[in-house]
């Protein structure tokens, strides 16, 4: 039997292995709603331009809506011999309408149809991921008042560095996810371009109106070159890249909170509903959700990598290789969506272990840098001050005390100008009070940023 994509040119049917090997309906069935929307818009344009009659268009539109309802209800059989969702829908239409159904594919090919459907799908996916990013940002912002007075050690090289306010930490993640949102919006502009009507590769000799179809589908514009259009998967790769960045950011959070929830750090208690137990060690409360967010990042990176390799060296224009783009992006979208969805309640529900954090704040000389800056304000050159504070820290380490516990004699020995004013700037809490610069952990600066974020996300708390 000849399948719809095998024209009269074929003298024989396909090898039995070919159908299974070349089918894409097992995954591109996810494009069914987009395919119906694209076909309805295409048929409306065909009618506007006299390529089909208005009555024919009505029949086609009605038939397509029925088919969509059947697929949505699960009453639609998918058969590999029809290759992809596009052929399934067209075949079902032809089965209903005969010759009228056979007119729908005028002025388009599957190459532009697939690209258009996928663009519509990616556009929706971007909007959905964006919403989930906002939810996660909200979860962070909702913690800011609750944790306003908590001082955490900030790390560089995973070594204790400087004290910071907890909200400063939370907003660091908001910033990262904000850049992801911006990347999504930027990428969306290039996704939101119609390729329908560029047909197989050269365009069409039929009098179609591509701008009209684009408008009907909510596209911001139409692609300008038919050869480019059928080969272009930049939009898929760009989206995969942005998703990878989101996953990378999530994996940093996941790694950090896995560490923070250890007995060794003891900074945070993850909500128990989002933890798992051990089948042998009864005492265990494991952070599997965070570990899997970290782990699933590998899949997303893998998808981006596969896509990059997929398009490498492909000659213009459409090549069947491109069919392999969908499973990769579907998986990346599904994975990142699931990670974002589960990260938000974890962020919202985790509790900082205030006592343990505060008890440890004297460890690691978090105030050393602010003390050095105090010396700079006392007119000691930075390099000299840096060296001096290093020596004082060495002394404190030897005596097993904090900088604030060193006697004044040690300070005066280090520099004759120093007096007991030094104790006014020592200790993590006083160090926090000393910050002033824009974007720093200074209380007023952090409060301003929290306000800005609240306004931006319109969080009520
Ligand atoms: N199922 C294919 C895909 O998703 C459609 C290919 C249509 N074009 C072709 N020349 N065979 O890419």
C-alpha cells in the first residue's frame, strides 16, 4: 500500500523495517494541537485568496476541530505507517472529506509545516517555563522577610569568605533566574516567526499570503528566505541553551542545599515532604529531590549537545536528520519544567537552622576583609592593610580565637595608630553594618533590592 507521503512515483511499497525506523509520530504527536491550528490558519488564508472555496474551508476547519477533539480525548489511533502527526491529521481529514481534504496541503510542504508547528509549540513552552521561573523567584522573595536578620557566611572556593545577609543570598538566585527569563524572551522573538508557506525549499507558485497566516497564528513576522526557513533550527538550539542555563542555575542551588543540609554544614532543614528515607538506615532523611535536580541537569546538557551535533555540517535545506530535534527539546522542556516546579516549594518550605548558623559565624574570619577596609579608611595603604590583617589572622589562628578576641596589644603591635576603635568593626554582625556599596550586602541596599523584587513580582506576604 502506498502511504500518503509516497507518491505515484514509487513502484513498490516500503521495506517493513522502514516504517518503524523513520516514524516520528511516537513523539511528534505532542504537536497535534499546533498542527490543527496551523492547518486552520492555512485553510483560512487559502480561502481568502481563492485557492479553495469558503465552503471547502468551513468543511476543513470543522473536520480539523473534530479530529483535534478526538486526539485530545484519546480516541485517535496512531499508526507508524502514517509516519508523523501531520500525516495522521491530514489522512483523517481526507477520510472524512475526500477531495476537499486533499486540497489542504496546497502551497505548503511538511518541511515548513513541521517547522511552524514546532515554533508554535516552543512558543508555548517558553511561556510556561517563564511562569515557572517567576514562581521560583517568588519563593525566594517570600523568604526574604522571614530570614531578614540571618547572617550567612558567603563562600569563595567553597572557603568561608565574607558575611552576607540571607536575603542577599536569595536574591542572587532571583538575578540568575531573571537573566534566564530575559534570555527566554529574547529567544522567543526569533521563535515567533512564521515559516508556513515557504513550502519544501523554494516557496510556492500559488498566490498565498504568508503574512496573513502569520497574523492568524500570532506570529510577529514571517521568515524571509525559504531555503533558510526549512533548514533553520536555531530556535530549537537557542531554546535548549536557555533551558540548559536554567538547569545549571538550579543545579548550583541543588548542590548548595545538599551541602547545607549535611550535619557538617547544618545550615538548612529541607521540608520533609520533599525528602526521602533510606531502606536500611532508619535515621536518614535524604535530599534526593535536590540531588535529582542536580542530576537531571545532565540530561538537559545532553539534549543541547545532541542538538548541536545534529545540525553540524547539515547541508541546506531540510534533511530528515532534523526530525531528531523534537525528542531532545521535548525532554529538555519536560525536565526543566519538572525541576522548576519542584524547586519552588522546596525553596519556600526550607528552614534555616539559625542557631547553628549563628554559633558558627565566628569561624573562618569572615570579618577580615571589612577590617582591612577599616584600615584603608584609617589611611593605611590597601596592600599594607592586606598584609597586616593577614598577620593578625595568623596570630588569631595560633591563639585559636576570633579577631574580636585578640587583645588590643596585638593590634597596636601590628600598627601603632590602632586603638580600641577596632572592636567596633569586628565580628560578622558589625562587618555587615560596615557595607555601603550598591549591590553589596549592606542592610539598606538589601532592603532596597527586596523591595524592588517584591514590586517586580507583586508578591504579597
Ligand atoms: N516527520 C518528518 C519530520 O518531523 C517530516 C518530514 C517531512 N519532509 C520530508 N521531506 N520527508 O521532520
